[in-house]
C-alpha cells in the first residue's frame, strides 16, 4: 500500500561538523533555523516511491509536450512574459535540441495522491542536502532500510553522455549567482561531478565574464563553449547582454528553453492543455477562472517567485497565509490549493529528473502551508517490505 509517514528520530550529535567536512556549509539559515534537520525522518513504502517516480517522469513528458505546443504558436511565449528580445533565443534553443540536465518537481502528497505544485528546472537548489547529506545520514542512521537520494552518478553519467554526443566541450565553466554562499557550494558540487565525468571544470564569477567583439562569452581570455549557470534566465533575459545569447556559441545547462519550466505560467498552461489530468491542480491566469467554489482555497504565485517569496494562500475571505519578498511586481498566476500535510506537518516531496529519468527524492517541510527557501530538508528511508514500524508507532 502506498504510504508516506513522518517519524521523530534522534539527530546525530555531531552532524554539523560532519556537514562541514562534506562541504555543506550553509546548514544554518540567517534566522537561526536549520536548512537541514534530522530530528525527524520520512518513511516511504516502495509502492509510494514507484508512484513518485512514475509521476515525475509523466510530468516531465507533459512539460515537453506543452513546450512543443508553445513553440508552434507565434505568440506562445507571451503567456510566459518572455521579453520579445529573448524569444528568438528561447525558440532557437528548443528547435536545435539543446539538452536538459536536471530539475526538481515539488509535489503535494495527500494520502495516496500526488499533485504538481511547481517545477524547479532552471537553477534547482538543495544539491548537497539531496546527495551528500542524505547519503551520509543513511549510512549512519538508515538501518536496514533503503533510500532514494538524488543520484550523483546520474548527473555524472548525463554529463558524460552530453560530452560524447558533442553537446558540451571538454571544458565546463560553472557560474554561481554572485555573492551567494548557497550557490557557491552548489558550484563546488558541480565542479566535483564534472571532474568525475572527465571534464575540466572552471569556477568563474559572473563579474569576470566578458564579451568578445564577435559576441562570444569570455572568461580570462578563454572563450566559453559550455556553462552550468545559476544566474536565472528571467534575469539574463532582462539584461542588456541578452542580444549576445543567440550567437555566443555557448551551450548552457540548463538551456534557455527551460526558462518555461521554472516559470509559474507553466501551471495554467499545463491545465489548459491537459485539463483534469490527475497529477495537475487546476490553475489559471486569474482567480475568477478557477472553479474551486466559495469554500475552496487557492494560491497566488508570481510567475518568477523563488523560495516561496510573495506567495499567498487565499480563500473568499482573504489571505490565510502569506510571505513577503522581492517578486511582487511580476504577473501572477492562481492555482487550487492542495493540502500537503504528512502526519500533520506541511511537506513537499521533491522528485528529481536527470535527463528524462527520475533520479531521487528530497523532502522539505515547513511550519505552515508555504514551503520557503529556509524550510528544512529532512532525511528519508525507503522501507523494506513489511517495515512499517514507524507508521505503527514502533
């Protein structure tokens, strides 16, 4: 029977020291809370894991079908508010088959059902927690049970295959978001995986990039042909340098067409193309279009919101829960609210996709219905057959 439950556990007394040794150094948030917690764990049956895996791969396929549909329509990118100056770049990236590296679906679990909350497929975060921290915790605390971390081996294999196919070069430049500790750590993990894939990985700061007279990207005298970047497409598309993207000759991971996947306009666009799909929540570009009824709740999201910023959960009487932020000036979409409490606690199931395949889990929980950038990642186990002790209070 598919089941996911939450169980209290005892954290390792020295987990912060172990985290630092792994290179995971942003485990404490600015507000003093922890980005990683292990006083609880989530216990998942194998049948529930299969549901998550199937849902993730199905949703990714639906997203690709949607993008193909968007690209066929001359005004298709307008719903996503892609600036006109960047639309040719996005279309070119799709039509020439620029490859996808990785992304993470955030899913709501309610009993035995999964629903898409959103897709983080531009610059997905939580890489150290989803790989090194989960792996080490499981070795020390997982007991006889399995687990489903984000597979670093899948990322390495994907980079190898992209190199063999000629999509990326031998040298891979890795560019974190400026002055951001979390992204700096992510860059180090990417560097490690790139080297395991046989590539030369070069960490470079955004401020050190330049443009040649021919419009190519340059880093300290070296032309950049392949790049993993953590500077979001929505910002790059609104920068004056956007005019160089189409002819710069650089293969970006993830490529420009993935700007549509992390854009919240994806949610109403999917609902329009696949109405009543069992994995989707009703979504629209205005609250009046939703058919949730007077007692229903819905979520307001800016199309480029990240980390839960400027999210509001509303009903007919007003806001039930809201988060401030810096994305309030972007257009909004509206999505039916899905109760995503597990054992009474609000949690999202992160399902990773590498290439086109499901490649692991990340579970994040919050004190209220909004999952934020500082909400804690918590470990999980996949129960071996018959191992339901946690669910039964044992």
